[in-house]
């Protein structure tokens, strides 16, 4: 019996990397680092399906073919739906400083989703090489109080990549963002190999490269994993009551206690400390605009 982690699931097999290679009598097949395992019926009976990222117990089967069986799922810290993966520590939300320009509505949807999932966020603006300093300052300013760590990178000249790698150390990080911003390029820089297909080559070579369609934990250091995802250009708001939304905007933290009404949602109420702070330029107007627009959307949603 050994312990390990599922890095990939494909066609009924789970690819498990052992916590400690020494405990196993034989090396995995095909020179890789993972053992090809099936899951025994026990999980199906409990209605539990192993997820990529799950920590498991597994044993090698007696056949010569170095396959194994996942025999137990260890407790999960958390699990995400999109991508479907367990035991994630943080999210790396990637946008480009330009080409394509950041879309504030979409960016704020990503931040909200991560906040609702209790995932700490590194907000990474890539393609730093294309931006003027003022543009970067504006982005920094805009998300300063959004409860995220802001970072800039460029895959063209490698700036910010080493620091980013440090920020991922010892963690499992899921990557999110629209397409074309350099997600796969960054994952490739971090893993030091061409693990992911990037925009430029995708039309030319389809075969033999991994696309970002299936979920896989990529090992970028002994205990650091990253999950590339396909980019989405739209994102549904999470399932929230409109009145709950304000809790997920860290900009309001300092002020909401001073609103006249306990139940203040900071939209139309009199004596609202949050809106007063906004008027005094204490936090980003653009972020507040997203707040109000999400609030209306959640209100509308309730009606149907
Ligand atoms: N100028 C510039 N281009 C980049 C940078 N990073 C990625 N690209 C280019 O942006 C395009 C999209 O990159 P890709 O990694 O496929 O983006 P993804 O769709 O988010 O995975 C490709 O043509 C990359 O070569 C960068 O830092 N600077
Ligand atoms: Mg990609
Ligand atoms: Zn208020």
C-alpha cells in the first residue's frame, strides 16, 4: 500500500504519482513518474468519484504490467467544479496588460468566483513587455484593495517568471483567465518544457501536443503543481443572493461597519459609509461599477 496523488484521469485510468518512490518495488511504465491505476468499485458505491488532485492510497496489482488500484480516497481540502479538481491551494488569474486588453467585468467575475471558493488569488498581468508604466500603475491602483496579490510577467523577456515560480512553491495552483493572454505560455515557462500548446503553434501542429482540454496537474517543482485550463470568455456569476454579494468585495471591509443600516447593500441607501468612501476616492470606481452590475444581475436572476 502506498500513498500518492492523482495527476491525471483519462479513459478510466487514474495516473498516480507516489509521495515516496522508495516504497514501491517497481518503476512506473514508460519511464513516466506516475502509475496507471483503476479505481475499485468501492467509490462508486459511496457515490464518490476520484478527482484529479485527490490524495489516495493505492496498491500495485499482481500482474507484471505495473498497473495499480486506487483503494482509498484521503480527505479532500476542497474541490472545484471548473476545472474539476481537488485540493487546490490558490488561483493564478491571468490577464494580459494588453493584446487582449483586460475586460474589467470578466476579471471581476474571476475574482468573485475565487473569493466565493475561498481561494487566495495571484492576479497576474502578462505581456508586460507591451505596456507603458502608466498603464501598469493604473491596473495596480485599480485592484490594490481587491484582496489579491498583484504580479506582472512577460513570457517574451522572462521578466517576473522566477518570482512567480516562488509564489507557487509548495502549492497546487489553478490557472484561470480568458484565452490569448498567455496562460499556456506561462505554464510552459514554469514547467521548463513545452507541456502546453500555445496560441502561435496551435493551428500548425495539432497532433503530439497536449491541448488545454483535459485537466492535469503539472509538476513544476517537487511539491508544486499547476493546472492549466482552457480560457473562457464569459463566466456565470456564482449562486449567491444579491444581498450576500457585498461580503465578497474586500474594498468594502473597512467601511461597511459604519453604514447607517445594518443590512446596507451600498447601492441606494442613505448614510452609506461604503459609498461615502467611494466618493472620497478610497477605492476603485471600476470595481464598484462591477459590484453594482453584479448586484443587479443577481437580483434579476432571482425573478425566474
Ligand atoms: N508580447 C507577448 N506575447 C505573449 C506573451 N505571452 C504569450 N504571448 C503570445 O500570446 C499568444 C497567446 O498565448 P497562449 O499561451 O496560447 O495563451 P492562452 O490562450 O492564454 O493559453 C501567443 O501568440 C503567445 O506567443 C508575452 O509575455 N508577451
Ligand atoms: Mg492555452
Ligand atoms: Zn453601505
